[in-house]
């Protein structure tokens, strides 16, 4: 059979790829139109999906979870306090301190040196920030992801479905031999009976302009090239460069300039003509409206570098990068999933990296990055499983909000730890070298704990 296959989830190509007899197809891709009879040529363990699972597993095994300072400190310090109080009591008795005073000082020391405020300072801030993020439609799979995202300096992004809509739309209409409205009607009429994804984008565009197509006669599909149809006995065609060559149509300077412009901008040209070329329609996966403002806001918040990693063609990637204002050296195109993993590892050696993606081909890179973020609505199940953070919507505007929240959470954690340690050291010194009444020690200890909890809870109301 013949059909157009959506390979974006696996390869990142935004334009559906025409397939005919003898062509290979990936497991995990989506058939567009037409019935296909497929022959399985590889074992299940050798499929693209299986390789993705293997890469994800390897990446996750390489990531040793960082033990929190508060947990590490609390587990060991508690024993230290108990032993320290006993040792202090022994010293007090050895220096001939009255027994009542020695036991009172040791009891006070046990209270004021307890690590409650230190142990609770991190969870209070983290849980508040996680709850605040969840209200914004962003789910963190734990506090480590929250802290790491706030410390990230490099943001790597997939293109198709992340920076772009992941849907083909008409971007340019260049009528060469007739009025534009008449040309759009002809193009829509030619594609009226086609199920090709590019045909649907032309029909949607025409209907949005209030133009209803006519029904063509004798429509004939030309796999990998386009189609032919007749109107009132006259033959028209729509397709790509292969069909143009087959029809032996020569291009004038205006047509050559129009095609060069579309190809330079990474758009897919659909050529429409009869005996001559009547016009060109440019179709592309359009940039999300929120993409550029999002990157600008993230840069203002402190992210230092933005990198695009995509499996799409270099011309398409360059066009998108130009719209976003990304440097050429920060754009990597035509990547296989393994290549994305390698680039993420390379970037991770220079700074802390967050990666945003949505497809099957992004899963291993999501697992390899310090922080992986999956686009929820458009994201594949395997990407959501591999990621540390899930955006429940495909709205990129949530990224700066959550990045700011993560940075604020890290500041609150540092404040809490600093305050808790400071209060504890002060009260220990007062107990050892002066006299601190036990009730004041209790108030200082419990008061410090309540203050760090209250400071952490402020993140619940973050705007």
C-alpha cells in the first residue's frame, strides 16, 4: 500500500513521510491515510521502542539520587546529640559542678541541640513548593527535581511538539497566475478528496477563509509525488518537486525565488499547476506563540544557555532557531535518540541541564538530563514516565513560573537551614558557657521549628 506516516514521536520530523512498497517504517509511528500491509523484519527486542526503553533504563541507573543534607544531618546528628549530652554531663560532674546544675545543663543541652528545626526546614519548603506547582498544572516527581530545576543553567529543548505546535499549517500562499482567492479555491478543490495530512492543512486554511472547495473529477493519487484531478475536462495537479519534474514544467524567476524562500525558511512547498505552475503553498509546523516570550523570561530569570535538539531536518531547525533568536552553535538537527542522549551528557559536564521534550525519541534524553520535563498533553507515555517533571498542559508559559518557584524554594531552603543552624549553635553556646533556663531553651527550640515551617509555608501562596 501507500500512505503518509507521522514519524514525529520517534524521529522528530514535523512533516509526515510518504511510504510505499519496500519502504521501512518504525514501530511506534502513526499511519496517516491508506491501508498498509507490513512485514515485521526485526525482533521486538530490536525495535525503536525497545531501544528507547534500554536507553532510559541505563540513564536512570547512572543517576545516583543525591541524599538530602537535612536527612543526612538528622540521621547522624541525633546520635551525636544524645552522646554529646552524656559526655557533657560527665564533664560537668568531673569539674565538680553541683549535680542538680549538671543534670539541668545536660537536659537543656539535649533540648536546644536537637535537630528538629534542621530536619523539618527542607521538607517544609519542598512540600509547599510542590503543592504550589501542582496548582499551576506542573507535577514534580520529588523534591530533588525541584531543587535541581532551580539550579539549572542550561535548558535543552526538543523542537517538534515542544517549541512548535506539532501540527502542519499553511503559512504562505504564493499565487503566480491568478487572484489569490481563486488560487486557494483551486488548491482546496484539488485536495478535497485527499486524506493526506498536508491536504488537510490546505482544506482547513481554505475553510477558515470562507472558501468552499469544488469536487474534482477523476482524482488520481501519485504516491510520493502528489495527485492529479480534472475540472471541466482540464487536468490540474498538486505535489512536490518530483511531480514538477514529471510534468516537465519549467520555472520562471518569480517561481524560483518563491521556492527558494520557502525552502530557506524550512517550509514544505506544495506546487500547484496545469500546463504551467500556477502557484505555491508553503506548509510548516508553526512555532508556539508562547515559545519566544517563554525563553526571554527564562533568560531574565537566570538561565544562561538555550539549546535545541531535534530529529527534524537542519533547514527546518535553523528556521525555527532564527525565529527564537538561538545561536547556530546551539542548534543540533537530524539527531537520532542516541545522539540526543550524547549531547545532553556533553552539556551536563559543563553545567546543570534541564531538558524539555514530548516524544518517544526524547525519553532517554529526559532520563539522562539532571532534570527532564515532559509536555503532558502532547507527551507520549514513555516520555512522561522517564521525566522528573510533567507539564499537564502544553503551555510553555508555565516554565518560567515554575523555574522562578524552584529558585525561590532553594532560597527558602538555604534561609531555613541557615536560621535553624544559627539558632541551635547560639543556644548551645549559651547553655555551655552561661546559664540558659530550660523554658527559654524549649521556646527557642520549638519557636525556631515553627518559624522555619512558617517560612516554608510561604511558598504555598507564591504568585
